[in-house]
C-alpha cells in the first residue's frame, strides 16, 4: 500500500501541484468552495424535508438542491483527490482522514436510503424522511469538521 500511495505522490499532476506557487492554493480554494456549496445545499434541502420553507414546493426545491449538491460533491471529489495526491501517504495514515472518508461513505448510504424510500413511497412527505434528513445534516457537518482537523494535525 505504501508503494501505491508513493506512486500517487509521484504522479505528474501531484508534482506540479507541489511545485506551483499558485496551483495548490487555487485547488484548495476550489475545494472549500465546493464544500460550502455542498453543505449549504444539503442543509437547505434537509431543512425543507424536515418542514422548513413550507411555502416552497418540496419536490421542486429538493430536486434543484439535489442537483446543486451532486455537482458540488463532484467538485469536492475532484479537488479533494488533487489535494490528497500531494501527501497521499501522510493523509492515508491519519485516523481523522479515514474517519472523514467513512463519514462520506455513510452520508452516501444515507442519501441512497433516502432515494430508495422516496421511490418506494412516491410522495413529497416521506415517513422516515425527517430522520434521514437530520442524519444527513449531522453526517455532512461531521465531514466538514473532520476535514478541518486534517489541516491541523
């Protein structure tokens, strides 16, 4: 595994990020922007599922925010992978990084459970949807905190 991680660090793109004065900070800023868009859209979507913003139709509101969240997640995935490539061995050995990856996986499973529940019931107001929405907010907030700890350890 160490050889694999060292190989990632020696990729041309990783070497370029290490050597460039501006590339790494730009990728880092784009990662933060993606996380901000992801967390904002997830929280707004989940709050609507929990009953907030009742004047807005839930199906349309959630569908719009889901598209934004998925796009933001894609941006965070790409930029996060680039940031990881610079210190792959170091990050992979950090318990907080592994916790962050586990939390992202759990948030993804929670999202899939919500989508399955939505398809099964076909309705706007889902029984059990509130619990999944609260769990979603807790998981994504935990991902954010775990990610911030990575930079300080």
